[in-house]
């Protein structure tokens, strides 16, 4: 995922908001709201849950921004708040959630399945069907991953967080982040192999 170059502007807005600038605070929310919503939506796969987590995240941000000592740490800080609310919601609902697709390395090469399933309509009906079928298969496969592995994958593959940022968000070591990513992708590849998922079965060139 392409990384957004927001941090210089974010740092300025954080400083201003901490000094009581309401306009800066509102701009900070506007700048990051979509990213946090997308993060929560990918985590839950549900609009209402994503909106609830997003709202709680920015209420918490507004109340606690003054406690942030280093404005350059805003990015992992805001994701930590959002991830905590995601965990809280899962505990409250006491259920497993289904997640959208993600990048997965194939067995035969080192290419990735990236941006395979766009919202745009395809001129090739067979390819569109294959995209939908593969997305459904990956959704089911993702649901089998432990929660901590799903969280790491979403942050890395969707949100573009660096390994060190994910480690800071989840309060774990960078090696643990790498390990969870490794095992998550390995589990997905193994499961797809067990399900005999190939380019022929999904009608799409993997």
C-alpha cells in the first residue's frame, strides 16, 4: 500500500491542537478519520462497527492528545487507540469477524495478490467471477487466523504501517511483529493448498 506523506502536517497540527487550537484539532480529525475508519472496517468487515470504533477513537484522541509527549509518535498512538477499541468491541460481541482480502504470496513465485479486487467493473465476466470467488475464499481463510495475526496483517498490508510502528501500537517487539506476519501468511498459503485453490479453480491468474 502506498504510504501517505501526512506526518509533517500532522506534527504541526498536533502541536497546535495541544495548545488549544480547535481548528487544528478539527483538521487533525478530518485528516485521519478516513484512515482510521478504513482500518476498523477491514478489521470488522462491518460499517456500523467501524463507525463506532472511529467515533470512539477520535473522542479519545480529543481528550488525551495533551498526554502525547512526542508529536512524531501520533501515527502509532492513534492506531493504538483504534486497535484497543477493536479489541474491546470483539470482547463485547464475543464473536469472530470476517475480514476482506489481503496480499498473499503464491507458492510458485514471490509475486503478491495486490489490488486484485477493485470496485470497478471488469469487461471480462469470467475474470469478475474469479475475483469474487477468490475474495470469498480469502475471506474465509482470514477468519481462521488468530486475532493478533489478523491485526498485524491489516496494519502492514492495508494501512502501510512500518514494522516498528506496528510493534509500538501493539506493545510487542519488532521480531514478534515479523513472526506473526510470517506465520499468518504461511498459514494462509497452507490453507489455500489444502483447499486446492489454484488459478484454474478461481478462474484468475494468480
